[in-house]
C-alpha cells in the first residue's frame, strides 16, 4: 500500500519541478523575446502593395521554437506580444498597441507565431538529439509557415473583407523570404544544439541517453 503512494508523490514532485521555470529558463525567454523585438528594428517591408508587411521577426519566432523548445519558445513570443499589446513599439516598424492584434490586416500573424513556436518546438524535440537537416527543414516549414499562415491568412481575409482564396494567394508573396528564414533557422539551430545539447529535452524514448549527464540534469 505504501509503494503506490510514494510513486504518486514522486510523479507529482517531478511534474512540479518541470512546471517551474529556472532563472536560466527565464533568462533564455527574455533573451529571445528581445531578439524577436530587435529583428523588428529594420522595419516592415511592403511587397506589391500588400496590406500585410514582410517582417524579419518571424525568423526570431522560428529560432525561439527550434532552440528553446515548445514551452520556452511560446513564452518568449508571448512575452513580446504582451508588451507590444500594452503599447510598447516592439513590432516591426515600431508598431504597438491592441489595434495590431484586432483590426489590422496582419492581426492574425502574431497569434500564428505562438502556434508556430509550439509546433517547431515539439517537432524539434522529436528530432533531437540528431536533428537531421531535411526533417528539421520540414518541421520548421510546418511550424514557421503552415501554422503561422493557418491563423494569419483567415484573419487577413476577415479584416479586409476578402475571400479566403484571395488572402491565401496574396500570402504566397511571402513564401520565398519565409523559406530563406527556415533554412537560416535550421542551420543556426543545428549548430546550437551541437554546441549546447540539452536545451530541449528529446521526446523520443531513449533519445535522452545520447545526451551528456550534465545536459540531462
């Protein structure tokens, strides 16, 4: 009768430890939120008269998911968005305020960033510790492009009163730039995970055995 109780307490304690964020975790979240904000300093670029601008900040979102993982990557993006919604000019082109999350043609994309960071983080955790290039590329495309567009494009259509197919067609202008960001993300993340194993805990059973002991602590 005692063993199940001890086991249950042990599992509860493990979940509590995982739920807590260490000082290092908080620092990583803050650093990547700052990185995403910094990538907005060059400003937004309008292409072909599109109402949705090109921004380098999606690169930061992809990097957050691929390097920090689903939870910390999500929190890094969320921190940036909360500060931007409060009015700080942290979105590309010095934008900030609730209008960019509600009635703007690009209002759906920040929410897509949250989903994208989670998808990239989860898929990256599945690929680690090896992180092969082509599967990593596919994972980053799914999170950094498909997941982001999945929310961003319909919101653009709604806010502009366009048919969904028209908003989707307009979004194809951004694909070349986003694909370049995907490649950059994978190349950077591969080097980071090689130099600092253990930033993301692998999801596959037995994969953590390939990590150094101190990385699994």
